[in-house]
C-alpha cells in the first residue's frame, strides 16, 4: 500500500473510531491507540520510521498552541497553586517514582535513561480527559486545572527529558550545571515567547486573506518552536507564552471572516495530528516486535505494566496528598471553619477525579518517538511509553465517566452565568451605540430587534436558562442597516473586551460570545463577509 493511500485510510479509520468513542463516552485516543497497537500485529503492514527530530515539532507544537491560545488567564491565576503543584510537583514526583521502578526492574539501566523514561511518561494529556469530561459537564474549576496543568507540565517534563537524554548520550552530566541551566532556559523561553508574540502579531494582523492568514499562522507556530530550539531554550514554554500573549491581541483585531475559518482549520489539524501520532506509534512497535524474541517481549510487557502502574499511583498519591495538606492548611488558618474552602483546596471528590485524569497522550508519544536512534534501551523505553499511553487511556479513560457519576460531581453554572451576563451587557452597549449613531426612522427596526434581544437576555439571566432563538431581521438589509450593524457590533465587542479585561467574565465566556458576534456579523452583513 502506498504511503498516501495508507494515510487516507488511517484518517478515515480515526474519524470512525472518534464517532464510536463519542457514542460510548470514551476518549477517542483510547480507541485510536488500540487500533495502532493492532496494526503492529497485522502481517504485511509497513514499518514507517519517523525522523526523531521531527516528532516533537510536528505533533506537539500545533496542539500546544491551540490549547494555550484558548486558555483563560483569569481562571489560571485563580488556581495557580494547584496548577503549579501539578505541573511541577506531580511531574517531578512521577519522574522519580518511575525512574526508581525502572532501575529496580532493569538494574543495569543507567539513571539517565530511567529518568528520561520518567520524564516521557510524566506529563498527562488533558485533551484526552476533557474529551470525556466535556460530555459530563463537571465543575468548571476541574477543567481549568486540567487544561492549565497540560500547558506547563509538558514544559517541566521535557526540560528534564532534554537533560536526561543529553546525559545518556554523553555518559555524564554535572549536577552543578542543572539548576542554572533550568533557570536560564525558563527565563529565556518566557522572554523569547513574549518578544516573538509582539513582533509576529504586527505582521499577522496585516494579512486579510483567509487562506494566507491560516498558512502564516501555522508557519509562525513552527517558526517560534524552531527558534526556541535553535537557541537551546524550551520550545513548549516559548510557544505557551507566545500563544497566551498573542491571544488577546488577535481576538481584538482579527476580523470575523478570518477567525471563523481559521478556528475550523486548527480544529481539523489538531485532530489529524492526534490520530497520526497514535497510529504511527503502532508502526514503531512493529519494528520493535521484529527485533526481539518472545521471551524479551514478555519481559517488556512486564516492565511496561509496572511502569504504567507506577505512573498512575504516583499521580494519585501526589494529588491526594497535596489536596489533603491544602484542606488542612485552610482549616488551621480559618479555625476549622469550612467557608469557601473549595475555591482554595480540592475537595476529596475533586481530588479523586483530578488524580484519575492522568491519561497520557500525544506529548508522551512524541517524546518517545523523538529519542535518537542510538539512545540506550530505546526499544524498551518506546515500548514502555506506549504501554503507559495505552494503559492510562483504556483503564482510566474508560472508567472516568462511571467514577464521576459515582462521586456525584455536578457542573457549576459559572461559565453559563457569565455568558448570560455578557449577552445583556453587550446588547445594552449596542443599543447605546445605535441611539448615538442615528435618530431617524430608518434605524427603528434595528433598534427594536436589539431591544427584543435585550429583553430576552435579561429574562434568561434572571431565570438562569438558555437563550431563545434570535429573531432574524425582516427583509433585505440596506447600506444604512449594514452601517448601523457595524456600529452596534463594534460597541458590543468593545464592551465584551472590557468585561474580560476587568475579570467580570472568563476567556471561556468571552470566546462563546465572540463566536456568536462573529456569526451574527457574517449573517447580517453579507457584503462585509465578501469584501
């Protein structure tokens, strides 16, 4: 089978498995990973080798930027203790536990290789967990913590990974240089990400053609990663800072006719990269199985299961212990009163969910694939990494839904309330802008429409319900109508940005209203959409 036909077949299979996963309430990477493992056992399937230096850049950079771009900075600040504890503490604890287990099972394995294995399997993939959680509508804070963790645990894990791989290939590493190196890389990556966002956004915002804009967005993503790697900095941390810095400016100045198709293309690209990553690891296993004996295979399976078990237990221990200490510290500080402790520390049920959401995914796979061909114990590390990914996706991913139902964790109305509030505030701003823009009778129908929408939005926020369908304007739109819509929509966007800037609404609520305004603008202003 030719490579092109194979890729098309893999994408089609991934789409079918994704649809099946949604029906049964499982994370789609779990089914795709099982399919990848199955491909390794089918006689006649090709052995495809991926350039190790390409794996992280190709699979991680676009996925990470897509996640960081949508991150809520307000919510991350509110939960920074928990996010930092998971992104740094849980990763370090997992690396240590896995390295010790690997050394106990394979005593001749160098510590640098064992630590590299720990760093590969340490960062969870929030996308796999949230694929299930979004269907169940759990407390919003849990989603914020998991998504925030996924932004920064990759950076901390891959910093350790880089040092460990370098030590394994060089044979030694000086402990004296580790801490200064980490500090230089961290600070340098943050500065570089901020500077590149300021420079590249000036150029991106000047592009008004949809196809060109999307292509340049992808090129900038890979360029930011490449520049950071060439400067021996963290590509992940640089890209996270770049995306979170550029997100505000991009949403303020990117027109709707570019933003809507760009989001659709990015969603498609992220899906394709996830599917290909899980399938390609299956092809890597095919080469490993061809090089080892049945006895060695049994040994690899035993080591992989042990590493997977250690990875799961390490996260549960860290999350449970950290949550218990936080609750105890809160009680001591507030004389035993419960108060609003849940806003400071995770409850037992929330800690159980966060601890169980340690599904590994694309970063673990890409880091394993990125190991140089001469890396010691490469086949064992690659096999163990895939076992951890497959084990966590199947065991934890398939049981996440019943666990949430068992604990009875219900979603909170935080984002929904902020969305309703933003609708009311933006419509009031639109009416005020229309009152200033025109006093003649030609603007009366448009005013009446916004007044009706405002009354409905106010009723929705009082009743805490979903909005009714919006009425469409009657008849065709004149040039005056189009200009008034521009005035009203501009006022709505200014008010929306102000609500986000002062912390009244989160980025999640902002993005939902922004999408509604984008669709309304394109629907009511066909001439603007085709300009």
